[in-house]
């Protein structure tokens, strides 16, 4: 009776390994949380980097003020749009202005492309999880959050034309933008699109994404400023930026102008290599870009004699004389043989000439 009583130790249950699907789900959830811990990387953009779209800068400054001083506006019963839409042709500055807003605010910037979906396109569950995590992060840190969504039309399609699963995602997005108790405190969604007509109308109404900014190609003054901005870092000769800006078409975007400046510098470096001299960007290098755009790359299989070249020069000269007779400004005349023609005349057509 007086013997010792043995106490049996509880055996520890072995932790069962996660199934493959559970492991993938856990990794996905961790990646999602990490995006909201660190935010997305982006190129810091200062006011001096935004050139040729001054009117949009004023609108961007208003958005920055909304983000940084949301409590002040809420305190005075001012309704803030939970989302804005930037729309316009490619290369007109939508992403640039988004980066500028992210740089100038104290907000956590999240590029939704960094946030993993479960499938190729976001589902209603993905949208719900995105906003839940955004609200949770804001409640914890009290730091505004900017959700940046490029190619917004791919997820915000008109529900009458979208696939059923995507239509559900759009419905979920409208519900999330309505927010908790009628407001989405601390979160701003910026949707960028080239195709605003494809976006569901319910998303674009006031109270959801009712603030729309249109990005157009810069006017000639804007093109001149962009040329100066992009060519200044290079070693250049005397350049007339206003005259050169006239060589761009009316629809030329800021991105096209930037690329033209890079190509001009490329040609100047090639020329310097042949001449064994230091690169110096000249007017001829910029004009070379326009000539190649007009006629395409040079062709070496067309062998023209002097008489044929003279005939082409007379032909193009005739176009130039007619333009001058009608008071139409000449921008460029070339008789170089290219992939698309043997010569071209570039003029600037204004409303008075139509």
C-alpha cells in the first residue's frame, strides 16, 4: 500500500507536416503580410521631376493634402473620395504622378501587383483580403496607405461584359470602397488605366472613385520643357528646344520624348566613337531621331544615280514650296532613302490650315 505511485508523463503529439496546398497557402499569406510591412519599392519623384503637366501637379498636391490631413477634413465633415482614377494614353505621366504622390506623402505605398493573387486574376476573396489587411495595418500604425493599381481596367471591368468570377470581384471592390460605416479611413486607391470606357460605371461614381484625372499628351510648350529637362543632363551644344519640339506629332507622349532624347545621345556617342572625340549632343543628333522615325531605318539595297536623286529632291522641294506658299511652317525636309519612303517633308499643320 505504501508503494510509490508512478506519474505517467504526457506524450507530446508529433506536429503533422502541412499538406502541399496548406504550405502554399501559408507562404502566400506571409508574402501578403510582408507587402504591408515594408511597402512597395518605387522611384522617388520630386516636384522638379514632373515636367510639362503643371495643371495635373496642382491636382496631385490636393490629393497629397487629403492623404496627409485626412483627420482635419473628416473633422469638418468633408467627404474624401476613397479612390481616384488616372486615365489617358500610355506614357503621359500617370505612374509618374502616382510616384510623386507617394514620395510627398507620409503614406505606406503598396503596388497591388506586388500583392499575390491565388489565381491569374483577383477574385472576390482576394479583394476582400487586400482591404482587410490594409485596414488592419492602418489601425495598427495609424499611417495612411496608398494602394496603387496599374492597368486598373483588367480588374474593374464593366460587369455586364466581364466573366462571372471577375464580375464578383468588381462587386466586392465596390463594397470595399464604400468602406465600414460609409467611409474608408486611411486608405486611398489610385487606379491607372488607358481604357476608362472599360471600367464599371458603379465604381466611378462619386463616393467611390469619383475623382478622375485625365492625362493627355503635352502641348508644344510642354514638349519644349520636356526636351530641355531630358537633354540637360547630357553634354549638348546650342539647342533651340522650341524649334525641336515642333518636330513631334501632337500625340507624342512624354515617354516618347524621353526615348527620343536617349536615342539622340546614343547617336552622338556613336558619332564621337567614329571621330575619336568626346561625345557632345548636337542638333543634328536630335534631327537624326526624327528622320529615322519619318522614313524608318536606312536601306542599302536602293542604288540611286545622280539624276534619280535630283528628281526626288525636286519632288520633296515641291512639297516644301507649297507648304511655304500656304504659310504652313516647315519642320524638316529629307531626301534620305528609308524603309518607308525615298524622302519626306514634315510640316506643322495648325487649325488655320485645315
